[in-house]
C-alpha cells in the first residue's frame, strides 16, 4: 500500500511534475481520461502515457470501456483534511485519496470566526485530531490540511490580504497558526507530526467553486460559485482552474458598491452588497417581528411557513444579489452560477427572484440559452474544496 506523503513528494524535472499533476487530479476524484485531460491541461497522449505508468506501478486501477478508460486510486495510507470556517460554525471533512467524496467523514464544530482565533483554533485542532483517528491511525497520519476562510488570501504567499478583518486583525498567517497548534497538540500527546505536513489556506468561495467544478460540473468551461451567508463572495473556475487574481481578491462581489449612501462596511467601503444582503443586515430587517429569527436559515424557514415579512426580505435580497450576478455575467459569461451558503439552502425561495435580478442587469447573451443558475448540491462545498486545495495546492 502506497503512502500519500511519498506520492506527493516534490518532483524533480518536467516529466515528474506532469506525472504528479495528473496523479493529483486522480486523487481528487476518480475520472475518465477525458476529464483528466481537461483538468490537467495536458494532451491526451501525455495523460494516457502517465496513466499507463501509474497502473504499471500499482498506484492506480484502470477499467477500460472503449473508447475511454476510467481511473481510480489504489488504496493508500495517509489522511487529507479540509476545513470550512464560517462566522458561526466550522465543518471539517477527512478522507483518504482512494476514497470517494461520498465516503468522507464530516465533523461539525459549533465554533466559528466570531468566537475569536484562540477558541476556534482549539476546537478545530481537536476536531482534526479526532477525525484523523476515525479515518486513519490518528493525527500522525495527517498529510495535508486545507482551510477555507471568508477572507481574501494571496495565493502566492498564503497570507491574508489587507484589510485584515476580524478575527485576524494583526494576524496574516492562519495556515501557520493551525500548523503550530497541531504540532503543539501532538507534542503534548507524546509524538511529533511529520515535518512535511502541508497546511494551505484559500478563500472560502473560491474553494466552493473548486469543489463544484470537480464533483458536479467537470465539463463546464466557466463556473461561478456564490457563497451568501454572513458574508458574500464569489469563486471563479475557468477551464478547471480556480481564478484567484494577482493577490487573491478576485470574486469579492460582497464588496461591490451598490448604494453609495448606504451603510459603512468593515472593509472601509460604503454601501457594499454585503451590507445589504449579508445575514446580519437581513436579520436587522426582521427585528420588528415578535420572536425574530436569529439566523438566516431560521429566517428562511419562517418565510416557508408563510411569514410575509421574512419572505419579502429574503426575496428582495435575492433580487439585489441577482442584479450583481448579472453584472458578473456580463464580465465573465459563465456557463453556470452555483448559489451556496445560507442563500443556497433557501433555493426554493430565492432562485426565481435571483433569476429576475439577473435578467434586469445582464445582456441577453450572458444569461440565455444554456446558462444555468442552480443551488449547490455539494454539502460543505468549501470544506471539500479545501480538501482538494491540500492535495493540489494553488499552482503558484
């Protein structure tokens, strides 16, 4: 049985780099060679040759169904983990690379960014150690950890980009914090984690887009994933690769100005979309109710039960979001926009007003014919995208 740590060892030479790139794509999800060509960006001949080598080395198993070949990983040791940090809650997923995404173990932690860095780190590191013991022998089996956070991350440096907002004021390196805390916890339990442990961090919406593109829409050219909960952000995948921009700020639609006389935003702007449709703002809107809802999910449930105020607030927010998505469609002309976060969970209430908003602001060619606006079907998409990040890196 091969060890994941050895399989991910940094290659030397172009041929070895190509082999590792294709291997990572197979680790992400069992694929046919058509998908591998698309995800790796390499020629069919190169992919076919590498797959044959990997099969001969006993690393992958091939099922040949002419004219295609379906490729899966053979069993490996080593555990990969993905983390989705929300403002209120955190999701942790773990699996071995030969297991499918459906086989991943999931741990929900009722601590988020709003709890402060120290409390969040303690809770999440405990969850990582616990889930690593369920999937493997224990934390000593950890090979990669990916972290998705609701902040812009420089993909080249893995540092947060300014402005540094709560809970990371003055702290630019959450990946380093997790690494340090994991090592301290390991030493406290009498063992050392491998020096080669890789912890990587990226924006939560970008990782949600990565997961949707990999697991649900592998043949879509351009995919946008909108995470709309407490914060609002967009992740962009083009030809199977996450588009992050020069410093990781691509997709920050929550900080698009939609009302120049509106509320001030934590980013320093005014009238940002997030100040109008983020969950805190929507909950303020329904505070006039007796026993007002405390979360966006609860607000949506009250709307389903017939509360007129909750329904109106949610649908107007969806219309505003749709108009901003329409502007984004004019720029990117995506094949599919996937709605995630709390808004995605309220798809039955928000998709139609969101589509109406898109029609108001997008030119016909950007939203007609085969364009799709859909709700996310990958539960904890950002956590699964973070798992992929740990395996594949940012390609910088």
